[in-house]
């Protein structure tokens, strides 16, 4: 199914959720022995294995009760003035991704970029830090962005700036895959990159999902997107 024009189409959240599931179903049977895949949330500073039963015994200790508050000073005023504003600014991040682990360690992730990931400077900084966090942990990453707006921003370009990589401009929509290698002779880590532009009305490419220095599996974005769009009743 050709890529839809998401600048003019609603219902992305539903397609995102279904596509993530289809990507998991595609990746799992193609993993080598010792690897597993799962869907999880991806908070900015928490990159790691899924929550599951540990291999070692863990004792749970009840927390000590908080100390009783002491009396207020005689001149203290326990009341608070009314706030000047009362607004809701913080929301839980519902974003999910496909994680791949080996021996309890996360080795790769597949992320689908949503409009809310890049609609404000604070969102861009938040998610850029998360994507950079994968590289800092030595994890490989496949990023897929089917949303061309805002026209002046691309996570591929922002990552290149942070990593000091010279590359041509890579505007969205785009699929980009990163393999994180060992130490480079000139310092830092080696990084291999596959960039594929996407186009409205054109099929999506097959992208590599690296799992190691010499290991990768192809991910058929077209087949998984087609199934997600069909399940979401998109034309």
C-alpha cells in the first residue's frame, strides 16, 4: 500500500499502535536464538531490559514510615496564596517502541515518530535525547518518520548535528537505520547509517535492523504498514 499523506489524514495514533504490533510480529520470528523482542514504553532516560522476573533472588523490604511532621514555628503561616495560574503541562508519554534484547540487554529498537515528538522545541529536545540515549548505551536504532511536518525539522538532521556527522539534508518522511559499532580510531564509536527517503504514494522500503557488528535482519516496512493501514480501515 503506498504511503498516505499524513499531513491531510487523521487517525495516526491508531495506525501507530497497530503498526508497532505488526513490526513486532514481523521481527520476532526472524530473530536468532537468544534474542527476544517485545513492545514497551520508552521514557527519555530509561533504556534497558523489560520489567520481568530477575534471575537472582531479590528481597523486598518495607519502606520505613516517614517521620512525623514537627510543630510549625509560632510565626509560620500554614496557608498558601491562590496561584496566579493553574494549567496542565505535563502528560505521561504513551509512546511505544519495539525493543530487541539479547541475554537481558537491549541491543536494538524500532521507533515510529509521531507528530507530537517534534511539534514543539521541548518535544524535539526530549525525543532527541532519547534517541541519542540508544547510541550511548550501544543499542542500534531504526527510526521511521512518515510525517513531513514541520518542514524545517528532521530528527535525522538533528542527530547528525549532535553526532557531528557530515551528511546531506534528510527531511521527513524518511526511514533511517543506525548500527552502533566499537570504538573508532579517531575517537568515539563507529556508526553505520542507512538512509531512505519516503514519498507519499510510493511503497515503503525494506530497512535493516542491526543486532550486532555483523548481524542484521531486514524489516519490511511496506508489508507491515500495509497490514496496519488495512486493520485501521484506511483506503
